[in-house]
């Protein structure tokens, strides 16, 4: 009497999965934007260094402005990296929290469903019938074992009886020859 247990998942798993997907896409997008920003920053930095090493000119206001822009850009890059790291950390925390909540909700739902099904299945067990089946099974097992033991004893007794018969026959033969 096996019965299959059916478990229906509610929208919690779907919402958790969608949240996980949206968060993962956001993290990937932030990483790509950071990478592009870093490459752009390095190109600007290298261009300015090459220009200053190769050129021997008076420092003009334009050059001061460019250096200022580079310094501002580096500061902006550093701030952007910090923001991206914070966003990643926050997104990871949110995703983790949502996944934990979804798992806990599903666990509670599944646990309740399984408990109900087990109670229903246990309530259907006929204790009297089960006791009778166990009693009959044990009785058969004990009878079989006892029967086997008795057969072993009988075989041993018959073997010993045969040996005693041979001894008496040998004694009778030896007495009749005298």
C-alpha cells in the first residue's frame, strides 16, 4: 500500500529565483561597467604620462586643467570602485537573505505537507492485522528453526545409533566365532 506524496511548490520559489536572476544580472552589469571604466582610466593615465615624458614645454593652464581632470578622474574611479563594491556587497546580502527566506518558507510548507501525509498513512495502518501478521511470521520462523534443530539432533542420534549397532554386531560376530 505505497502512496506517492505530492508536493506543490508555491510562488515563493519562483519569486526567489527571479530575484536571484535579477540580482545576478545587476552584479554582472556592474562588473562590466567597472572594467570599462578602469580601462578608460588607464588609457587616459598612460597618454598623459607619455605626453609629459616626451614633451618639454612650458606648463600651460590647459595642461594644469588636464592634470586636474586626470586627478579628478582617478578620484572618480576610486569612488566608482567603492560604490560598485558596496553595490555588490549589498546585492549579495539581499540575494542571500531572499534565498534563505524562500528556502525556509518552502521547508516549512514541505515539512507540514509531509507531516500531514505521514499522519494520514499511519492512521490507515490496521494495528490488529499488523500484530497478527508479525505473530504469524515470528511463529513460522521459530517453528522452522526448531524443526531444523530437531532434524540436526535426530540425524546425530541416528548416526550414533548406527555406530552403536555396528559395535554390537562386531561384538556378536566376535562372540560367535569363539
